[in-house]
C-alpha cells in the first residue's frame, strides 16, 4: 500500500469514527455512567430520549412483562367487554404458580379489580395467569394476543411467551420497547393507570406492599413495575410526573434490589437536577396587540402559531430571551391563523429558534367610505387607528 493510499485509508477511517462519535454524543443529552446493562431515560413532554445505554439490546423483561398484561385488561375495560366487577375463575395452573403471588384460592371467582390490584401491586403471577385465561381461554393464546398488541403499538423487538414474564428461552424485549409500552399505557388509559401508584393491597387477609421503591421516596412517582429473574438481573420501569413534566426510566441488569433502588433514584435525580423543560406558547395566550390599518377593528391579538417544548439546562432556562417582530400596522383584511410576524427565542449556546406569529381573530376591511375617511385623517393628522 503506497503512502497516498495509506493516507486515504486513515482519512476514511477517521471520518467514519468522527461520525459515529458525533451521533453517539447527539443521542444522549445527559452524560451519565451507570452499572445497569440496559438503560433508557425518556421525556414525555418533548417525546425525546435523554439518555440511552444498550436501549436496543435484547433482554429479559421478567415481571415488567406484566405491564402488557395490564394494558390488554385496560383495553378490554375501555371497550366495555370487561367490567371491574366481572369475575374470573382461579384455575389449578394459576393457583400453582410460583414466584410472587396474590394468594388466590383454587376454584374461587375473583373480580377483575382484585386481579388487577394483585397483578400491579403484588406482582402476582397467579393473578396474571387468571387474567390471561379469563380473556383468551389459556395463557398460550393470551401470549399471542400480547404479541399482537406489541406489534400494533410499535414494540419491534419484543416477543412475549406468557402473561407473567416467567423465564422462557424465547421471551425478549428491549428497554426502548418498554418505554413505548409505558408511553401508550399512560396515554391510552389515564384513569386506570392510577392503579400503578397504589402502595398496598390486601387479599385473603394477606397484606402486601407495592414492590416499586420509587413510590415511597420520590415525589411524583406513580408507576410502574419491577422485575427480576436470575437471567435478567434486577430491573425497573419507573415513571415520575413533577411540575407537569413526566420522565420514564427503564433500567435492567442490576445485581441486587439495593442497586436497583439506588440507581433508579439516582438517575431520576440527575434528570430533574440537570435538565429543565422550556415550555412556551402551549395555551395560545395573547403575546401582543398589533395595530390594524383600514380594518373594522383597530387592533388584533397575536399569538404563537405552535407551542415550543425543549430540554435545556437550568442556567439556559434562566437566560432564555424572547423577541417578537411584526410590521405595524397590519393591513386588513386579516384571517384568523394568518402569519403576521415572527417570534425569536434565544437560548444560550443554541441557534436562535424562529417561529411564526399568527392572528387569533378575523378582521374585515372597512367600507369604502370609512377607508377614505381614515386615509384622509392619516394624511392630515398622522392617525392610523380606526375610531
């Protein structure tokens, strides 16, 4: 290989490496080191991943698979094919399930509400199997239904084999797919989702506490699910809504409950400490009043055309500046939604963001007589405002 070819080869390698490094740094807003094998941190308000580590690496969900079981039950309740007061029979298979249990009695009829509480609060494998059999006839058929739902909502790398997350060679998911599931269960069933923040459930005179450690120590925590098997390690889907900003964290592959609790809390604290949500123009409030030339109204309210939500640092948030610009006066006629100017948002360290200003109302032209009168008044007195 001659010197020119060698130099060209190293240049191409360096170029490719720079692209890879650049894309990796762009994917993570937060600079975090974590012992978890798979991690993803997602901000619901901006629909953006703030940090990811092996987010598309296949992993075992363990009991985090029960979130999909809950999703399907919620969907049946929403379409009214199930009611909370309906009951399902506890089969021998469900009664014999090992692992975490709700202590359901064999051949008893248990309400959907109690089964959901057992599934969500107690992580009951018995409750999950009863729900699966009650909806689909047997757990294998229910697993097919889980996979159908997974495909529908965009979980591209997930395959369910049972309702519980019980170890199986073919069971797989990714932390990214679990974020997709979390986003949909919160959005699609906001009222039923509230079950995930219940801390205690008592059934058959046995009181059990929710296994989600965030519910007891983190302000705004309201879900979702822990998971553990020897193969997967310790995992958690956690979601917190604080000051109208929801963050979801999925972690997996930790070595102990203690590590899981510490690491999940640490990641949430980093997010809320190091980032802020810049949220502007969400309610289309009036930003300014613009004068109107030759219109039946002398002024109109102008608003931003669309909301702006962006993740920034607390320092950037405090130093962000907004400037409005439009040609004054505006000439009638003006239709509601017409672009009438620009709003410029200056965030330190970022390019200036430019958005449209629009009219929030219609303004018709004056009659010919009134236009002539207004023009004459302007020529004589310099007054452009209609009476």
